[in-house]
C-alpha cells in the first residue's frame, strides 16, 4: 500500500473514531444536562407551591368533598402537581423517573416527591415533568450528529488525500527523478528537489551525498582499471616479442620450445583480458563516437556470416526472424557488432548439439526488442543476477571465455541506453532481451 494511502487511511480512521465517540457521548451529556435542568425546574416549582400554600392555605388546593387530594395537570400533560395527605415522612426531596398511563398512552415523567407539614397535618407534594421533549431533543441531536459524521468523513477523506499528496510530492519526486532508472552512477540526477519539509531536504541531501561518493568510487575504479590495463599492455607485448624471437631463432630444444609455446598461449590470454578491460573502460569513458545509423537486421546478418562456421561445428540451426527492421540512429556500429556477437557466441557456447538459435526483432509498444534465443543449458535463477559481473564464470565446464563477454554486453548496452533482460529456463534455454526505446532519433 502506498504511503499516502496509508497516511490518509490512518488520519481518516482516527477522526472516524473520535466522531463515533462523539455520537455516543452527545446523547449521554444531553440526558445528564437536561435531567439536571428538569430537577432544578421541579425544585423551583416545589418552592413556589409551598409558598402559595403558606399564603393562601391548603384548603384552596384540596377539594371540599374529598378533602385530601389535589391534582392539577396542564392540557398537554407536560406537567402535573398532586398534593395529598399522607402518613409516611420523606426526609429529603426525592427525584425519580416513572411512567404514567394517560388515555391509552404511556408518558415518562421526572417526578419530585416531598412531604411537608401544614396545620399539623402531613402532606405529600408530587410534581411531575414529562421527559418526551428531552427524548425528542436527544433523537434530533443524534440525527444531526450522524449527518455531521457522514459529511465530515467525506470532507476529511478528500482533504487528507489532497494534503498527503501535496505533503508527499517531494518524496515522490525523489523516487521518480532520482531513484528510478538509475542504471549508472554517472547518470544520477543531482538537482535539488524543491521542498520546505526538512525531512525531505535531509533525505534529498543524503541521497545526493551518497551518490557522489558512489560516483567518485566508480570513477576511481574506472581510472584504475584503465591505467592498469594500459600499463600492462607494454610488458605483455615486450614478453610476446621476446618469446616469438626465441622461437624464430630456432636454437632451442624441443622441450623448451613447447614450454615457450605454452607461455605464449598464456600471454595471449592475458593480452585478450587486458584488451577487453581496456575496451570496457574506453566505452565507460565515452571514448567512442556514436555517429552510425544501423539496420539491426543487417547487423544480425553480419554477425551470422562472421560466426557461421561455429554453427556448423556444433550442428546448430540458426535463424534471423525480424517482424520489422529497426534503424538504430546515432550508434557505434563496431560496439553493437561486439554486443550481438558476444550474445550469439554465448548462445552457441552454452547450447546443446543440434540445438537452435533465433535472433528475433519486433516492436513492443514504443520499444524495439532484439532477442537472442537459444535452446541451450539455461541459467539457474540464483545465478542470473551474477552473470553480468566481471570474471564471473558460472559454467566452469566451458573452456572458452574469461567471464567478460556479458560485462561487455552490459557496458555497450548502457552506452547506447539499451536495457538488457534475461529469461531462462534451466535445461531448456535462455533469451537475452535488448530493449531499445523508439525515440525520435531512433526510428525506421
Ligand atoms: P564466459 O562465457 O566467458 O564465461 P560471459 O560473461 O559471456 O562469460 O558469461 C558469464 C556466464 O553466464 C557464463 O559463464 C555462463 O555460465 C552464463 N551464460 C551466458 N550466456 C549464457 C547462455 N546463452 N546460456 C547459458 N548460460 C549463459
């Protein structure tokens, strides 16, 4: 789940919890406050009634005939007062909630009960106030709170999504502009991401600093390899000439001559490795021009005619299958030849007797795909990430090669902004995929 979705969800959920709590608590508070308020009103009414009794006498309240009960109900039955003679003393004012049945309907009342003495007799005063209004108010408040919840929920989601988008924009810019598609430390984008959030400024600066260190280490390594390879070439050539001269003079016995021939082979191997390393560092140092326009189909044909003999040696059936041709503009012909040659050469090396090799070319969306497909031994999944590392020879059975073929492929591909992918099934074969973006400069 994306960070902004998580943030919006978290924030919305926390607000939702607060709102739900609010909905539960509001009626409770309303009920406490209204009960308090009703009790106060009942107390006031009690005081007034007792004052009135003191002033006008109890006879005014009690009817002549019955002489003991007085009852007064207002027309909507919202309030009533009852005075009656009693014998049971209520020491302090009492409040209770009770139900009264009126003409078929039940009404809830808050009732005050108190006893008082008048003229030597004990009387019970009961004042009731209907709770219908309080209940109605509670219902209305709950509905309002519910609508407020729904509306606030919708507004909160919109605001949260908008705000997290705005807040996290620099973070996404760092990912999009800097971290995605970093194939090469030298192609890293060091531009400062505009933001006022100090955490993102820190993140941006730290990534830049880290990438500078990586780039510097990479340059130092490149320079070192370039210097070492260059320096090694002279002594190798001197030794080679010396050995060749010794052989040419013909004064050596057979055993020594054989040893010299073996040494020459080793020297040759060393020379090839050094040359390859020099080639890689020259490509990395951009010492090659890119001023050729090249048909990839004819490049495949060129590689096939160069390597044809090796197909026959292993009885391999090889074919070029291009749905469309592609003209690669502003490229280096020799380097692309080496790239394709190395892939086809590996497809032969790691193929089985009577195997097959296909070089496919087709458009896939906006890209052109060049594939080298073989029916060889395949590459186990755990080895796939190492095959482009220098000197990694994963198939020790093969006597050819030094583990530098694929690193060259990778370096030439990077130099031409080509992406390389490998699909493979051990025992069935491999496909090396080159993805070339079909930009304005590259089109057929
Ligand atoms: P080399 O072929 O000299 O060993 P490469 O750099 O060309 O070096 O290849 C590295 C490793 O990748 C090889 O040792 C081999 O194990 C594996 N590999 C490369 N291409 C293929 C292929 N077409 N099929 C199977 N394995 C391959």
